[in-house]
C-alpha cells in the first residue's frame, strides 16, 4: 500500500526535475557563467585621517586705509574739486573753503604778537634801569622785584601770542583740504555753499591699493587665531578669483557686547576689488576623525551612491554609502557604508554583481 501510494509522487518529482533542466537552456547557463567572470580592477584602501574641522566665518572687504576728512576752518565751501570714484594723489586739493574768516583770525593773532613783543622790549629796558639803580642803592628791592615781574609777564605774553599765531596759521592753512594719502574718493559730503565747520566730514577717502577682509569670529573660536596666521579667503561675488591667501594683521581685543563676536582683520594684499563685498574664510576647528576614499570609486544610480568593495575572499560586494565633502586630493569623506581598511574597486564603468571575482590589476 505504501509503495504503490508513493510511486505517483516519485514520477511527478522526476517530471518536475526534467522540466527544470529543460527550462534552463544553454543560453541561461552561459549568462550565469558570464556574470561570474573575473573582472580586473585597481584597488584603493579606505583610510582614516585625524585633522581639524574647518570652521567657516564671514566678513566684509575693507580698505587698508580710510579717512573722513574735515577742517578746523569755519566758512562756506567755495569749491569741490573731486567726485565719487576719482583717484587722487597725496597732497591733491579736494575742497576749498572761503579763507577770509581764518585769514582775519591770523591777522589778529599776528597783531597781538607784535604788541606783546613791543611790551617785552619796554619791560627789558625798565628792568635794566632798575637793576642799575639798585646797584647804586637808588632803588629798593621791591622796585627791582616789580620790574623783574613785569619783564617775566611780558615774556609770557609774547610766548602766548606766538602760540596764537601758530594756531591761527594752522587753521588758515586748512581752508584748503588736501588728500593725506593716495587713494579713491568714496563720496563727497558737501556741496558748494555748504558751511564747513570743525568736525563736519567733507570727503570720504580710502586707499586704492591693498584690501582687507574684516571677519566676524565667535568668542568660542577666537582663541584659535593669532596675528600672522594664514587664512584662506573666498569672495562671494568673485568666484573667478579662487581662494585668496590672507594673513591676519590685527585681532580687535574687545568683543561686541551685542553679538559676542570679535573682529579679525585679514590682509588680502594688493588685489583690485571694491570694498563692501562679502566674503568667507575658513579657520581650523577641533580635531576630528574622517574616513576618506577616492571619488572615482562612487557610482550614482537612481539617487543612490554605490561602491564596490573587494571582500577577503576576493569577490565583489556592492554597498550603498553616504558621502560628505570632497577634499583637495580627489577623495571624499565617507559618512556611512564603509569602514577603515576596506578595499574599494576603481576603473569600473558600473557596479558588478555581488560574488564576481575581482582580480587586482598590476
């Protein structure tokens, strides 16, 4: 009973096996062998590096020299000889102020000096007279002391009047406002007819050669920087300039109480770019471990990033990875999917099937 019952199932199993063999024709067998054909590749090792993380800070381009020019002379502006954007040389006249008022003050001071000198000459003769009378016992000590006091007062008056002349002459000379250094006129702040007065800006001037970028650095990062350190800088609107080699010239020692940030002034050299542009720089941060692998090992398929890894047995294993920043030597940071020491395949036009033997190209 049991033998007869099992015979139909035995025949059925043989039929299924034959169908399977017939269904797997010579063409399918060749494909299976082709999938496992060895592939020659170059290999690269995933390496671990410990290096400082880059901290990005932003800033604004500034001139190396800048001045808001004013004058101590009081009077109406009679001429503005420059316009915004003009290049000027040191000593060039920028603004002319009506000189009558300052010239009048100089004349008054000069007259007062002449009077003081005349009074001094009289006091000297009077003192010499009392000195001779005192020697002959014809003048008392009090009279001699009074003559000496008058002489010293006259000497002081002359010194005071001479100082007034010097001051008035200095103010009078400022009726002509000149450029203290060569540069560019940023803007003129007065028009003909405006009243010039001490402390009122007349012209804004900046140096034409040399630029700086003033970086804003958080208080927690300022300890990483020192004067003289090199800083790579990029200008946002001028990517064609590439990375500029800056050097820290000054670190402002006090922080902004509102933002708790420090200003760091970085020299950019004699580069010709407008002031006021925005830029960014990178400064070294804390040390961090990074895994790096060659960029050419990555295959992008359907939004995935794939890498073929050679196993210890020499076979291909495809892994999905997450990549980070690309470093300067043609490698990328591995965020996930690979481990230190993994052997990744290069020179593959596309990922191969898992299990494919990988032969190392010499």
